[in-house]
């Protein structure tokens, strides 16, 4: 019984690893080949919008500093924000 459990665990871990690789690499670079998009779910409207807006401003500043230093081998980071409301 232990042997079957161990085999199933290894198979499940392998399947999870392979499914994680399906989203990696492969596609064409297109126009955004030098840009890495970073997503943010922030509340930009509604009662807590001030927190979302200030968070977006902080993230923009951090990305600007990172882009100025050029630590990503010439690639730039850009923020894509989705409103949670």
C-alpha cells in the first residue's frame, strides 16, 4: 500500500510540474518583446479607492526606479491594473 501511495504521489507531482510548464516560453515576442507586464488587482473606484490609487502610485514609482537601473537586461516593466470593484 505504501508503494502505491508513493507512486501516485510521484505521478501527481510530475503532472503538476508538467502543467506548470505549459504556460512557459514558446510564443512569439511580438511588439512587447522588451516589456514585462506586471498585473495588479487594485480597488480604483469605490469607498477604498484612495488605497488602490496610492498603491498604484507606489508600484509605478518602484517600476520606474527598476527600469532606470536596467536590472532586467534591457527589458522594461509595465503595470497593468484591474479594478476589483
